[in-house]
């Protein structure tokens, strides 16, 4: 997964399981996430104090300058139909609206999963 960034960008890896914990050790940083990760970041179930704690913790990160840039993803609806899910499809509390930034579909959209990309890379290596 990291090879795609070699010589292009800096990447920092952590062993922290929760996104808010990653933000604690990287205060004021900008993060890039996919749609599903953004949904989990905003899921009160991942915070001991529920929605109140989630808003409090993420508001502190936003005040420190952290932003989360969110890329959309395709959702298969069946019958050969699909739709592209974006940040606009996520219920974001008003207090956190400035923290989340949508990566425009025109700049990002690739209708291929990360698993498919990795598999193609492995095929190219053989």
C-alpha cells in the first residue's frame, strides 16, 4: 500500500486503532479518509461518552487545525445500478461541519476498490 506514495508524499503510520487517537498524536494535521472511515469517525459508538464526547473530542481537534478530507465511494444498489456516496450523504453535526472537507468527485473518482488496485499491482510484479 505504501509503495504508491514512494517519492511522492510523506506518509505517517500509527498503531492507534481509533481515528481520534491518531489525531491526538498528530495535532493540527490534515487527514485523508474514505467515505466509510468518515462514517466510522462520526459514529458515537466509538466514543465512551456517545455523541456528546464525539462532538467534544472532534471539536478540540478541529480547533487545533485538524481537517479530514473525505473521498467518496461507489455503492452498488442492485440491478446493475449504483450511486456515488460523498460527504453530503453523511450526517455531520453542525459543530463539526468545518472539520470535514469533501474531495470533489471529479478530482478523485476511480470506480475500482483498493483491493482491486493491490491485486493489479501484484499481477504486474509477477
